[in-house]
C-alpha cells in the first residue's frame, strides 16, 4: 500500500478509478456528481430559521494533464449549493460556491520497491487520513469526521498553497509538506496573515490490507481577523498550533475499517491554551455486491468544555456500476444539541463518470 503514491493521485483516483495511461502525454477528466436531500432541525433553528428540509448538489471535477512520463498537472475543483454539508446546517448563507481542492504540478519517479512524488501548488493537508476518502463516491457515509471541515476545525478540507514530497520504500511511506498557512486556519495566497507551517507523516503496511500511520503539523495559525484572536494577544507568528495523530486501516473480505485519534493544541498567551482530542472509528461491511452498511462513531473532547459525540449510520445501494444511493442518519450529542436538534436524516445519490481522455503518443 504505497501511501506516497496515493497522496499524489488521491483526488483523481477517487473520482473514477483513474489508472496510469499508456500514452506519454494526454489529458484526462473524471468527476463525481452528488445530490442530497436532508431533514434536520438545525435548519429551522437560529441562525437559519428556515424549513427543516433542504436539498442540494455537489460536483467535483478531476482534470489531469500528463505532460510526460514524470510530469503531471492535476486538480480537483468542486462546486456545490449551500447548504450541502452537514456543518453548514447551523450557519448562515445560501447560493453556489466553488472551491479548489487541489491544483498542482507534480514530478514522480518509480522503482520496483519505491517511489518519489514531488508536488507544488494547491495541496490537501498531509495531516490525517480521512482526506484520502473525501470524495462522495469513496466516503461510505455522508458526513465527515468531527475534526475535518470548512469552519474552524482542526483540519481544513480546503487546499493549502505549498510543496510536498512523498516517498515510499517497500512497506514504509513518508510525506513532508510545507504550506503558507495552518490546516487549523487555512489562508489563501491572497489573504493577510500567512505564515509557514509544516506537516508530515509516516506509515507502515504490516500486510496487504493492514496499515498503521502517524502524522503531525505545527506552525502559526492565528491572524488578526480570526474570530478567536483576542484583544491583547501576542503577535500571531509566535503562537503555533500543534497537532499529532495516529490512524489505522484494515480490510479483509467484506469488511473495511478505518480509525483515527488526534490531539490539537492552539497556543495563546492571554488565555489558557486550547486543547482538544478527537477520535473516530468507521466500519463498512459489504452485504451483497450491490449493498453495504456503514457506521462511524466519533468523539470530540475539548479541555474545559463539554464533550460531543457523533453516531452516523448508512445503508447504500448501487443500482448501476457508476451510481450509488445512500440513506444516512446521524445523531449529534452534546451541550449544544437539545434532544434531537443535532440529528440529520439524508439521502444522497452519487454518480461518477470518466475517465475521459485525450491522449498523445
């Protein structure tokens, strides 16, 4: 299981099972289109105060331009209607939004027992393992683990500008990444408050289907306009965020299991450091070639604040090779959720296409 290679092609692979092309150069396009219908009382509570029923869509395109045997330009661009993601049910705003999830130039070199991949541009965070399964066609459920998200989570799912090196040697894989901002507060290249951050990870594949890994990131995370930058606080560049995590994945027969444990620490001077631990276990079992059942149980434990738990369950049916229908139910428990306020019932229809290619010898 060459995780270095996986990090180099993750979004393309998720979209439609892209394989290496025989041509020395060419253009390939694949994608995932999802439609979501959801019912949640979060939508009828402040600040939205609307109907508890919503519908939306998400489209992710994965263009890849292979320049030669070693050089590739790849990207992942998503457009979606808001609200679409569960975390947006408790925030304001409607409309369409487009995000760049990946856009980089890559160089790769492969040997019998190893590989090196170097990429520069817009990258997903090298921390953790869930971003390898972020595509709706690959994520067995609908929501994300509690530490991943778009708004003030420990790991942003949006891209970071930087450079990354992935190395795989036999059963070991390693990655190192330098970016313009922290996964805890993603900044675009046009924003103020950009500071260099480091991230990296290692992994070991014990046997086919069983892998363990660890990762971390560290660097300044605050900016002067950040909601949690308080009056009188020190300059952001001297206040780092530090995260460490371990992850594991196991697959055998009809079973696939993933799990992560992560610890995040955001440093302050005028108030105590903010520390939280987040963990989840996710399991999927194939019931029939067209059916599977999946569950994810997660917990978020911020120091000095009440804990939160999430319980998500899904049953999925594949009516055709490139189509997937998920019926999903999530329960959120914690001080912020009264009764069933945090619960969501959703149906998601996912279609994949491609790869469509124009090759040049």
